[in-house]
C-alpha cells in the first residue's frame, strides 16, 4: 500500500517525528512523506509515533487508493490540527464561533466547576487543629487515629464562617471580603466545637448545604445511623424504605458524626486529647493567598445566577452531586500524590505562621510535604481544571478507529452467524437517535451463535462513524473475561493498545472473603490517614492486561494529572475494555476512598455491555440494577446479552435505565426522552 504522511507538529515534536518518518518513508516536502509500506510496517510507524508523542505532535496518514481517491487511515497526536478527512485548515481561530456539543449540552458545567472548586478550597480546613498537626510530627506514634475526622471539623469551621447568613448571596459576599469579616468579628470561632454532634446544615442556605455535604463526604459517604455499620443489621435495614422521599434539610440535620464514619469509638473514654481536635493551632483563614482564591470563586458564584437560583433543586440532583464530588476527589487525589518539588512548582507555600500548618507528610520518610494552604490552593487548581475538561473528556479519549474495526464492520457469510449482519444494520440505522435519546438493547441469541462478537459489532454500529466506538464488556466470571478478551483480540484483530482486559486478583479476593468482617470493623483505621493523605490510596489494585506504552503522552499532558495511576489510565483510556463486573460496579458501590473514580469516568465516556446478567443471584440484583441506573444517568448506552433473560429482569433493568437516562436528559437539555430499544435474537 502507498501512503502519505503529513506532519503538523510544532517545537521539539517536529524533529522527533521527522526522525521516525525519515526511517520509513521518503520526504517529499518539509513536512510530507510518501512510501510503499506493508500493514505491519504502518502499525510500527504508528506505535513509534505514539511513544514519542506530546501535546505538540500531530501526524496524519493517508492511504492512496487510486489516482483520484485517498483515505485517512489514522491521526497521531492533536487531531484538532485536521478535520475528519485529515485535511489541514487554511486559517484557524481560537474564538469559539460555533459552540461545540459539550458547551451546548452541559448546561450545568460551570456550576459544577464553581461548586467543586469552592469545596476544594474549604475541604481540609479541619487539618489546622492541634490534634491533627501533632499527628503529622515525625516523632508522633504511628497508628493513632483522630477522635474526630478532619472532614467533620472542616464542616464546623465552614459553619462558623457563614454563621448568621440567611441567603447564599450573603455568605458568598462575606467570602469576597473575608478580611473585613475576620477583623469586625474576632469572636467568629466562639461556638466552634460547641455543637460537635450536630451538622449545623439544616438551617443553612441551599448552596451552603451542598458545599457542606461535599466537605464532609470527600473521603467517605455517611451512614444513616450507627446500625448502618454493623453487617447483620445493615442487611435487615435494606428491606426498609425509610430513606425514600426523604427531605434534604431533614437528612442533613440528622447527619450525626457516626462511629466509624466521623468519630473513632476505640479507646474513646481513655483518650484525653478530644479538645485538641477542636482547637486551631494557627489561623489559616488569615492566609492572603487563600483569601484571594476563595474571594475569586465566590465572585464567580455570585455572578452565575443559574447556580444561585437553582441551588435548592441541586441539593437533591443526583448527577450534580456525583459529578461535583468526583471533581473534588480527583483534585484531592492527584495533588496529594505530587512530591514536594512538584507541589512547590504548582503552588508556592506561604512562609507565615499559617505556612507552618501541614496537610500531609511523605509516606516513607514522614518528612513534611505539603503545607495546608498549599494543599488547599493546589487542590482548588486541580479541581477547577478537571471540572473544566470533564464535559470534553469523552471527546478527548481514544476511540476504536474505523481502520482498526474492519473486522467489526465486515459482513459474515456463515449461515448461523447471518443474524449478526441484521443486528449490525439495525444498530447503524438508529445510531443518531440512540446517541441523543439513549439505547437499551437485549441480545438473546442462542448459545454458540457468536453473541460475544455480535455485541461488539452492535456497539460499534451504534457509535458515531466519524469518531469511533468506546464500550465496556462486563462479565461475572474471571475465566469468561479472559476468554472474551482473547476472542476480541484474535477474531476482531484488536491490538493491545485498543483492548484492555481487567480481572480481579485472586489473592486479594481470597483475603477479602476471609477478612470481610474484620475489614468492616477496622475501616476507621487507615495507613494513609496517619500521614494526612487519605487520598493516596490506589484507584485500582487488580491485574490489568493493557499496553500502557501505547497511550499517547500528549493526551496525558492534555488531561493534566487527572489519572496518574497507570491501571486506572488503562481502564479509562482503552477504547474497548473487557472486565469482571466488580471493576465497573465500583462506580456505585464505593463508600470509602476513591476507587469509584476510574469506573465512573469509564461509564461517563463509554457504552456498557452486560454479559449474562441473569447469572447473578437474587441478592445481587440491587447492585446490578443500581449499575444500570448509573449507566443511564451518565449517558451510556446499555446492551444486555444472554439467551435466558427473564421478562421481569429485563423490565426491571429497563425501568432503572430509563430513570437514570431521564436525569441525564434533563442535564443535557434533551426534550425527546423516547429511549431507542432493540430485541435481538
């Protein structure tokens, strides 16, 4: 095959790509190459370009089919340098003349950014106490947990700062002039800790309630009461419906510092340092940089009228709550993971008294790492950056390109697989409507007729032909996951840079089964909390089969340090993922830590195939239904695949999906809520 390479690279990337292309093709212009090459050789060129790619890399490859026709094969690097046919624009402008889909559809994008960033600037104020700072000293005893977790103390400090304000506009205006408030009301901390058992949120303005919930849950979601912690009583409580139609202010008012969530009951009576966790070591609120940042984002909130007018409804908006908490936790997780030198390059720490407050220490040496003001400002920067790119995330991530999906598009002539052609044609015919309105399909083809391959073909048919496909196949068994990954790799000829296979670690699963009860009883203790960084826990711990080197470095740079963990990057970046269902179901199941982050982002940016969902037991249906509901709420299209699906299970999962899709449609401004459905057999 004869191909032409066109480079639109800039800066150092230009020389790097020239070295690669000069080794394979003849240079016929300053930035153009041409050669005759095999398909394997073309793949080698693409892999080499990917490995050296940066944000300044942009190379397109065109296959010359005849004297009058050429096809775009692939683009490595910044695809915005070309259009869908690989043509280079004559003139460009940074001004957004035509609003892109994400700007038009994500009506609450700026509200998410403002709320998440405000929460980021407030989330760890509670680390300024004497008790928490003593724990971070190098000679402090290890393994001694806080009597009260810092999230709860941060909430009370926030309540003290907004006390007396009856409207959101009032406390936001106070934050824009915080030095005046602190000077005029030196006794603002008078009631700090006086009502430790009460949340103080029930009478707060709506936006303040929303921020308070984010602050107090940024590491762990709450239990409703003490009984929620005990496994035996939890199972009994699942049968009750006391939380249905619950009023938000009433719930926030009853949000007690439950044991093992906020309060540590171990050795409670023998400890004499309770008051140390309600005594500030230094006045962080006097920090000038922090005051400037909180004033800046408060002004943004005041100037964004849709946020203030809809704050009451947003308190109970499930999607808004999940996305703002996601942005906050991503910002916290990634800035906490930086080394001392990296942190100092992002935010310069204050050298005043407030600068003596620590946010965390080095995990190995226990030397001081980030100061508290530096941590709050850094998390605020990372959170605002991630919230800004969140609506564009699905567009930026890699897709299964047409060149790589030839086997998925090819028609089969084998008689018993002929139904796959009809299913693929059906998917293509409803592609545009399914993208806007949602899709819920059921593949009930008989065993042995190629459902695994057909599922991949259906999801590719539903995808945008100009963009490509992204989908996740979730299975219940580890062996079936490996078999599915092998089938897609061999029969569909998907390479390791296009397909990721994730399976649960057998060792960790055995330990989990043995120590389930012990884990629950000791969940308050945390090795990362001992160094002040509960956000350092790995996002994914299990085994991943994926060629991480194939991820373009330019894409990672474009997303910042959104996902540092390479296993989490594999789950997020791979166009096609085959995984055991426990990987993806963590998007809805994680109460503690950040293991829901990567699965949630995966659901937000890809479609979902549930293989053999009827194999799960009756007790698993609640979790499975929650996953399908969550997929609909995040805009995914869902396909169920099993020859033995029962009508009640199918109807129940569709009800869950449609309820979730309704929430997504409201956020995206989609008025036609008729979900496209398909029954395939």
